[in-house]
C-alpha cells in the first residue's frame, strides 16, 4: 500500500510539472476519491430534477453508477450490474461540473500522465488502471473490514465521531486553501461558505447559485462581484433593491472580507513557510471562535493546523532542493504567447507552488470507508446550522404553494382571536390634549369646575370710548360722574386681581331683575345727575348691566330737538374695562 501511494505521488508530481503542456490553466486542482463521489451525487440529482423529478438520488444508485463511471473512464470491463436509464446524462453532467470548476479527477490525471510520458516509455506502468480502480473503490482497505464489523462500543463510537470531525475540519482547511489557488472551485466554496457560521443558509446558497448561472460564472465570482458592486459601485452600478442577494449582504460581505485577508497574506509574505503558517492560523482562528477548548472542533482544528504547517515546511524544503539541483529556479508559471505569467496574476508564486503540492497530496488520501456518512456529511457540527451538508446546499429549498391547510388547532385559535373583543385602554392625555382631534378639548378646571357653569358668552370688556353725546358735552356734572365711576371700576378691578373680594350686599349674584331697580349690587354705584339721563337709562337699559354686549356698531352722534333724549347707543351698551372678569368671578 505504501509503495502504491508513492507511485501515486510520483504520477501527480510529474503531471503538475508538465501540466502547462496539456491544460490551459496551471491553477487547476485535483479532486480525490471522496470529492469525486460527492460530485457524482450532485450530477445525478441534477439530472433527475431536469427530467421531471426532484433533486434527490438513492445511495444505491450513486454507488452503482460510481462503479460504471470508474470502469468506463479507466477503460476496464463493466461490472455485472446493469447501467441506469440516464447513465449517459449522469456522465455528461459529471464532466461538465469538473470543467466548469476548473478541476479534474485522479482518472484524468492518470490519462494526462500517460500522454506526457509518451509511447516509448517504460511498458511497466507504476500505476495501472486496475490498481487505481481498487484504490478509488476502497477495495485496498479490505483487510480492515472485519474490524469495522465489530459492534461499536461507546469508546469506539466516540473515536469514530472524532475521526469524522477531524476529516471534516481538514476538508474545510484544504477548501480555503484551494480557493486561493483556484477561485472557480464550486465544491470548495460550498464547504466554506457557512463554516464558521455566517447566517448563510440553503436559501442564500440557492440565490448565489442562480446568480452564477445567470451570469455564467463561478459561485465565488458571483459572490465577489455582488459585494464589490455594493462597496464600490455607487448608485449607478449598485445592485437593485430587488436583487435576492440583498438579503444576505452581511454574511457575503463577511465571507469576502475573510478571503481578502487570506489573499493579502498570500501576496505580502514571500516566504512560503511563514506565509503558510499565517494562512493556517487565520483559518484556525475563524473555526474555533466562540468554542471552548474541550470542543471536538477546537481540538481537531489545532491538530490539523499543526500537521499542515509541518507538511508545508517539508514541501518548501523539497522544492528548494529540487530548484538548486536543476540550477534554473524557473517558476511553475511559464509565460505563454497570449499571457505573461499565466494564471499567477499576484505575488506569492512560491507559496502557490507549495499550496498546489499540498492539495495534490490531500487528493491522494484514502477514501472514506463509510459512504453513507460521506454523502450525508455532518456539517452542522462545524457551522452550527441544521441541514447544511453539501448535497442539501445544492438542493433548492421547497417553495410553499399554500395548498396544504393550516392545522385545525391553529385555525380555531386564529378565529377565536378575531372574535374576542379587544379591550380599549384609555390613553392618558397631557395638559395639551385639546390639540388632539379624537377627543373634545379639555375644560379649564381652574376657571370652570363643571360644564354647567360655563358662561354663554364671555368677551373682554372693550375700552371706554372718549366720544360723548352733544348733551354731555354741555353738562359738567355728567362728565364728573362718568369720570368718578370709571376710576372706581379701575380701583375695584385692581383689588380683584390682588385677591381682595368686595363685600357682597345682596343675596345671589346670579339673580337679576327685569328693570334697573332689581339689579345686583356690586359695591359700585353709578351716580348720575339730571332727570333726562335717568330717564334715558331706564328706557335703554331695562335689563342686567352684566348682559353680554351686542355687536359693535358704528358710533353715531344724533342731535334731537329740545326735550328729547340725545345719546350714543353703542356707548351705553358696552361694558366698562374689568367688568367682564368681575362678572365671571361672581358667577362661580
């Protein structure tokens, strides 16, 4: 087994050294046995969906098609089992996925290896198709099968669970490194998108997949294009508000920011050993963030970081020795006629060589013995979300049609909630509640304690007019009486404002008679001289002097014949200054 692994490493190393002769891109990555089986499962489910079914496939069908696929590509006799109905479509979808993601499998590596060696090479092949078939199928692990059939004890179960977690963590580390080398690797993005958790669920991955298909690009390029347009686009180039990826802006921005940090480390540090250690430390910090030291993922991340770091240092030393022996020191990125430094656009080419060698060795790892655990990978342990294995990510979430009714209990409860009367809670209003439109304005409590005491009409008393009648002009006694009454009213108004209440001489202040003889006494007596003036008062003011004034009329001086009363009507009907406030006070 060890000799065969050495032959596999030699095969991949020879292919990587001369890959520029057969491949358009020198950044192509290689899929191992486990990745090949997972891609075949996705291809078969996609074909089943296109032919009127659902995005699903049975495990037995995947394993049967897997054997036929290896036999056909390795040009070996087919197995005894019959092929499935859509086998040709499965094979075409499988090859299309590899080409779209700029990757190839170990069978393609063997074919290119034979082509690069030439026809006149050694007829004894170090890696025969039959031995590669047994390796990819897992038949070389046959001696260990009896141990796997032993009933699992609790300690064995925990050990198997730990191995599964460690394998998943190592796959995530390699997927991040693979994206640095080959950004078109859709499988690597699916394994790292939500690890650690970035709130990018199945719906987010489905939106990314649809955006990539619409623009005919890879998943990683669709994500980075959207985030770059958000950050740098402006109003004219920013994605529309109706873009489905708008709902996942935060998670996608975090993912692109993390990948930018890894790209920056790769381009700034020229030493592959130091750069590799920094890259692994950054990935480890993201995986163990928020986890305790006793978490299985924490321990697996520490072990994986240590192992990969040591291996990268060894690979760097091997490559340095090989370059010194050759004496050329030529970079693996050989210029071509149509491109300068093809597929190596940024710095860190020595580190890229080390990463490619590390990923090639990871592709040669032994396949997982339990295919069921592999195809239903326990990614929730790493991401913290349910249903995030690779197969479920590529499967679009089911859209609710609304045909299935709600449970009866929910419908009855919703109906009762509608019929239940809702209690109206009285809202506490402020002192400015009169400004609200839904309630009548509040009553001033200090002025009017109850609505029954609201006066019918309250107007401020107008200022006394200086105009006099013709008869008063020639009557000095009347002028003196008017001045005296005005001064007394002013003095009483000031006393009321200071809180001094004049003594009330009669009973009820509200009782008023129909003639001047029944007027209430307010402590202020009007004195007038002359029989003509008293007669005029009795004729024009046959009522309470506190009645509200009428509309303001134009002042008009009337001149009558001798023996007639001459007065100014508007001057007699108006209240004196301060009389309105005094009247409202006594009405209380």
